[in-house]
């Protein structure tokens, strides 16, 4: 492999380690300092927003198809619609995701066979 690729791989590895390890170490120190108080008070308020923000980011990314084509946009739209309809019916998390992925894949397969 080229040395530039190894440098990029090493930089990615170090970056991934740091974005995972630094918050963990910070939170461990923070909880040790606040050990005597209530555990809910020791938890920083920004941490409660992190989960919904990650879900919103993944949702936003999945709304834009990777391939810019009419079939991909139709598959994305129909997949999102089916996900929403199954969610309204079941009020669960697993079945809507399964339905959305299945419908997306079905529309892509159908478009590839027709076109």
C-alpha cells in the first residue's frame, strides 16, 4: 500500500479513538467528582440531547439517496412513506424500519428490472 493510505488510516484510527475515549474519560472523572450527589444531578444536561440528535442526523442522511437518480428518489420517498404508515399502525420501532428497508429495496429492484 502507498504510504499516504497508511497515514490516512492511522489518522482515522486515532481520530476514532479520541472521539470515543475522550468523552468516556471525561464522564468518568465527572461522575467520580459528583459521586456523593444524586446520580441524575451528576448527569450533564447536554448528554440527554445527544441520543435524539444522533437519530435526527441518521434520519437526515438517509433521506438523501446515495445515487442521484429518479428510481432512487422514488424508492426513498415510498420507503419513508411506508415507514411512517407502519409506525402509525404499530407504534413500534422495529417493524417500521423493516418495512421501509424492504419497500426501498423492492422499489429499487423493480426499477432496475423495468429500466
